[in-house]
C-alpha cells in the first residue's frame, strides 16, 4: 500500500456521539438467554464507547439481543469483537509453503509495520490461493492495548474477533462501510472473506475508497472494483453523503444502505453472524490473563487431586477402623460366651489344686513325665515311650549315640522323684545311622512308705 492510501484510510471519521442506550429485552428472553447453553458475542456499537451483546443459542443460527450488562452464567463461551480502531490489518501475498504466520511476520517486520509486542497476537486469515501463492490478511492487536471503554471482564473472553468478520450480511458485498464508536470504518471483501479493513473520513469517503480499491486491484488483492457496497450503522445524513460519493466514483456499483435510527435512538447495525471458532486475536493483557487462569487451574487441579487423595485416605482409615471395631465386638461376644465355661474350668482347677496334696506325688504321671523329660533338654535324646502301670514305670527313647544313651540313664536314676524305683536297663541297640534305641524298666517296692 502507498503512504497516501494508508494516510487516507487511517483518519478518524465523524464526531463522536454519546454512548447508545441498550434496547430493553423482555424478561422471558433475558431468562432464556441466561440459562440456555450457547455463545455470547460482545461487539462495539455505532456510538462512542457503546457495546452490543448478542446471544447465540446452541444449534441456532439466529442471535438474540441482550443488555450489555446482563449477567452471564458460568461456563458460557464469551467472544469479544475488538474495536477496529485498536486493530492492525494488512493484505499479503505469501508462499504456499511454510508457516503462514512466520511468513507474514517476516514480511510485515521487513516493512516496519509491526510495533513491539504486536507479533504475539498476529493472526493470519487465508483468503485465496493462486498458483504457488496465498493471499492472506494479517491481523494483530495494537500494543500497548488501550483498555478504555472496554467491557468489564473483557480479558476473560474465550476468543477475540474483529467486527467486520461477524457482520450478518458481509457475504455478497465487495465493500462494507459502517460506523463504529463514532468513526467510519471500511472493509474490502473477496469471495465473502475480508481482505483489509481500516478507518475512513466521511467527507472524503469516495476518494479514500477509490484510492484504496485501485491499489488493492493493482496488487491483485481484489479481483475487480467494488460492485456491491453496503452501508450500516450511520445516521441518514452521513449515509446519504457516503452513498453519493461512492456512486460517483463507482457508477456501476449497487449501494445498499440501511441507515436509520432504531428504537433506542442510535444508529442500527445488522445482526451478527456466529463467531468463527478458528479466529482468535488476543491482546497481551488477555494472554496474561489466560496464563494466570491456567496457573490457577493447575493449582486447583492439584488441590483437587490432593483433596481426593486425602478423602480416600480418610475413608480407608475409617473403613479399617470400622472393620477393627466390628472384630473387637465379635471377640467381646466370643469372650462373653466363654466366660461361663472358663469359670467352671477355673473352679475345677481350684478344687484339683486343693486336692493335690492328698495325692502321692510319686505316682502322679505328669510329675513323673516331667522328671523323665529333664535330661532331654540338650536335644540329643528324645523319649519315644512312657508307660505307668501302678508301681511299674517303663521308659523308652532314642539317642544320637551310645554315650548319650548311658548318660541319660544315669541322670534319670539320680532324679529325686525317680529314686523310689529300681531301674533295669538293657544295652542300647542301633536303630539307624546316628541313632540308638534304649529301654528302661523301673519297679517300685510297694512295701516302702
């Protein structure tokens, strides 16, 4: 583009007016818009600082107008159309090979069109492809981004668009003029896709558009001069002036103007289209907000995971405690059921202990067996038989060798409880490898006291 065209296209338009009051929406439509799932579109209005809020219900192509300050339910997708005066656009022919964003960034940087920070929001929209070249429109938000007159919470929008991409009747027109925030804007289209938009002065609308169109035509950005022109959102006087100027420079063009005043007393813009889900031009402030929300989301996810783990541990501990408590109660019941037999056995044991002194300790089998088992504590001798028949006691066993067998016999004879018996022992016999068998026979003289 030549400097003359850029200068003419970037001048401000008519004088700024007051903020347009929003049209009142019936209460049932407001309630429907708050509860139905869909997409919210916020776009700049015709008057300075004014905004329009539109709601696209899921599965519906027709939008509903809402109040700009209408509450928005959580989880609703919000798309904000950034003011055109705060956006930079430029048509470019680039190679069909390679990353289009990188190619556009190099081309614009070589022309010194991008300010510092604008490359972060640079977006490339494909328009057409001819041979080995692609026609694209590069769009970026200006830096630093002016936040004046933006809606509260605009940084939290899901996506950011530009206004001339959401006009409902942009298809079929080669040129679109509309009033946005009190200034005149224009956008050229090719095959229904915008190729360039910028500002324009009302008093020089015809000349500015003509110079821009001729330059775009010479660079083959547009295929022909505008044949269909639409004018929106302008007061009748300004719209008539622009129509006469455009008809003078483009006599073959059909000019459609819906200029007028709506019921709220402000110029009317056409209904928007559902925002394109592939376009996103986030300013640096919105990018920072997304990063902050991303970090917060990760922290919340970590906290949620930790909370879930903590709850699972608590449930596991509570379940284990419940199981242990149930087992404890069951053991208490079992202990209670055994209390009566235990008391009975204890009583019998006490009676036996009381009667024990009356029993001859030398004839008590358990005491005799305990005395006979004392020499086996070394583990080299084991008893295999113990028989008590009145005054006769027979003991048999096995030892690792003959020496251990004789040692056991001698220790048994020296035991005080067994000295009342007269012992006879045969010679130990081999019972296998490292094993000998022996037998002892003790007889007690009944005549001894």
